[in-house]
């Protein structure tokens, strides 16, 4: 596999000196490509680019890719509902929203991603998953793996090792799936456990499942072995050359316009702003001096921005003017800890110089920020 990768690198250096059109038409019938990047936004951008630019009537594509730690949500999902955003920030784990539907998944380098590109007419995810299972069984006949009616791949009849999502365009389509090889299951379960309470949303919810790594079943396996086996099976079924071509998803010569697609996927407006409208109705329990206060908070959030904000404070907890200014400032702002922190800091500067008042203000704002 190392030798094959070296060959791919040398071949790629030649490819990038040729016009992009000749690269995409080098193989008739099908093409197997693998990203050299582990950046989730770059790899998702490649999916978009192929879907938008490739002539899939002439050439089907299998795209292989792996990401550094990231949580990827479906197009119609709510990140506050799906994952622990505070933990993601603490661990510096990226959050991405893909353009396909489906549920939320955790990616790291112990997870393989496969994307099958076809015309919409030829789109068939069950066949793609059967291809993956056949490759696994060819590599290790003793593995008990099968595809379910929900388009998952199960190990030992109970552990999910692969989930599926898809994007169906007018003429083009892609189906992508994961393959758990040696992912960090502790991090996976931690970041996909939402701590947010009182949230109501019509967003697509994920379906929890028991998971297991393939390497737990057979420690002699490697990601390279699995990628190679899947590529071989794909090549056999499509009667093409078994050759994995490495591509750089940041290369504008090979993928004109790719940097703009990557940037768009990183924007707050895409990752958070595309969240379906939701509401929060919760109670903040705050310990202050020798007392415990319950603060009721009700918010409506649309396009990731606070549309309606009501905070039920005890009488005289804050001066009415300052409370009104807080609610006014929050309304229309991003439902975002950074923006709320900035607003709170700005308002604190015009707050009367009173230590007691500052302590109350800081406590309230800290608890509001934890909601986000």
C-alpha cells in the first residue's frame, strides 16, 4: 500500500500539470479518487464540486476520504439538539453541516468515508452498501456483516459500523456512508450527547445506535487494507482499472472554484444559520450568595438568530432599564456564545458602577451563554 501511495503521488504530480479536463476523462466508465486532506470542509466541498461539475453519464466516481476529529450534521438538523457544542469547542472539534440529509456522525482518522457518485437514474445505495459488505467479506470471510433495510451496515447483527446519507440532484446524485474502523468511541459518545434542555424543534433527529469498531473484531485490519479492498471491489464491479488517484481538495487547477465552496461550508450562516426554526423553554437555576434562584427563559430562534426573547427575573434583580436593554440586544442577535459575550461585555460598560449589580449581571450572562 505504501508503494501504491508513492506511485499515486508521482502520478498525481503529472496529472496536475495537464488540463483539468484530461484528468477527469482519463478513465472511461469510472474513477476512484482519494483525498490527501483530512479537513472536513475541504472534503465536503469536493463532494459538492463533483456533484455540480462531473458528467456522471460518462463516468461514475468513488471518492474515499478521512477527516480529523469533526461532527457532521445533516442538512436539516439542529446542532444544539444533536451534539454537545461546549465540548466541541473545548476539544477543538470541528462542526460541519453537509448538503445531504440523514443524521449526525462523528468523524476522526479511525473512520473511513465513502461517496458513490452516479446519475440520478443509476442511484442505488443498497447496491453500494452490498459492495462494501462484499469487500469486507472478501478481506475477512469470518466477519458477520450485513446491510439492513435502513441502509445501515451491522456487525454481529447488532453493532452499527456504517450509516448512510444521500443527495439527489436533478440529474446527478451521490450516496455517502461511513465505516467505523478504529474511531475514539468515548469521544464519539460524549460529543453526540446533547446537554441542552427544553429545546423544541422540527429538525430531523438522529436515531441512536450501538456502535463498534471493525478493529475491535479483528485487530489485524488496517484502514489502508479496507480502502484497498473496497476500491478493488468497486473496480471489479464497474470493470475499470483498480487505481486510486490521490487528489488535493484545495487545488484550484484541478477543481476550479473549490475554495469558494470550502469557505461557504465553514461560515456561521451555513453551519448554524441553516438550522430549522426552534424554541427553548427552560429554567436556569442560579446559586447567588445564600440563595438559589430559578430564572425562566423562553426564546424562539430562526436562521440561528434570536427572534423572541423573554427572561423572567425576580423583582429588582436588575434595574428595569438594563434588563430591557439586554432583551433588546439579544433579540436579532446570533444564538451564539461569542456574540452574547460581546453584547454582555458592552452593556456592562454602561452599567452603574455597583459591585453587587455587576456580580448579578455577570452571573445571569454566564448562565445565558451556557444555553448556547
